[in-house]
C-alpha cells in the first residue's frame, strides 16, 4: 500500500499532500466557483440590457428624421412637419431634438408662406404649433405680436402679445418699439413715452428675437428714430425732432420712413 496519512476528517491523504495544501485546494475551488458565479451574473446582466428593439427603433427614427430633412431641403414643408412632429415625442433626446429642429424649421417656412399668401390667421396657427414645441421661444412670441399688429390689426391682442414677450425677455427692444407704436396708433403718446424711453435705455443690453444683422438693426433703428422724433415734436420741439431725424439719416441713410418723418415735421412745424 502507498504511504498515506489520515487527516482529522478521516480522509486518506497521500504523503505529499499535507493538510495545509489540501485546505488551499478546497479554498481555490471555492474561489473558482465564486468567480464562475460572478461571471454568470455579469453575463446575465449584460444580456438583460441588450435592447434589439431599442436599436431598431432608433434606426427607424433616424431614417424618418433623414426623410424629414430631405423634405425640408426639397421645399415640401408640410411633409417635413408631418414626419418630424411624432418623433418629437420620443424619449430619446438625440432623435427628439433633431426632429424638433426640423419641425421648427418647417413651421417657420410655412408661417412665411401663409403671410405671403395673405393668410395671417393660418400663419398664427403655425406659430401656435411652434410655441407648443418651444413655449418660451423668443422669435415665435415676437412674430405672433407682429402679425397681430401689422397683418391683422388687432391692437388689443397685439398689446397682450408684446407684454408676453417682455415677461420672458425683459430687454426686448423690438417689443418696446412695438408697444410704443401701438400706443401711438391709439393716439396716446403719453402711453408710448415710457416704452420709447426703455427702448433707448435697453440698447446696450438689448435682447433680439431676430438675428441682429445689419438689415435687422437698420429696420429696428429706423422705427426707433421715427417714433422718437414724433415724440419730441409732440413734446413741443419740432427743432429737436428735425435735428434727430437729420442725425438718423446721416447714420442710416435717407430711408422712406425717415423721409416721411421729416416731411411730417416740416408740415406741422413748431
């Protein structure tokens, strides 16, 4: 018989396998089982998070976004809008944000098309859709007020709309000018005065709904100089109104608005 020793638990051990070596082996086997169990758990966890349907949904949504973008590029704004709008509701921000940008771009174009077709009420419906996507959107809020003022002529609703702009954008020079114009249209220069003043006071820190290009600034400053000159004349100084208008022409050029203002000043005199 081979030389053997008996461990405390009664197991016959070869001479070379001491109790310490045997215990180490048992522990090693236990560790291997723990590692195996841990690997199983990690594998099962990983498999549980593999989302084939999610991948497919994102791919389909991205393809729809691509289609909407192509419709936008082709000038088919209604189709672009109809494709993009449902995607805005997706929980994936990547797809939803892209779809929102496409939908807003389509709404912007559709609104302008409606205005070109002399359909301001239809244009307002597009703006309402825009605001449902972007409730505090600076441009659609201001554009809504402008359409109510210039295209529809609803001075009361336009006044409310401009005030809504100022609630969110308290330094909107475009809203101050709009409110001043509305007050003057009502024959109420006293009501217009604080808005003209605030427009000038906010100039350095003004907020702009339109991109502040030279063209935009030119149009806004023409209106501001125009109503300011009218206010100075109403306050009793045609001379100051004339000097201001001449300064405006030197800066902005002899535009139709400023030429008309100068003519009014000369006709009314002091």
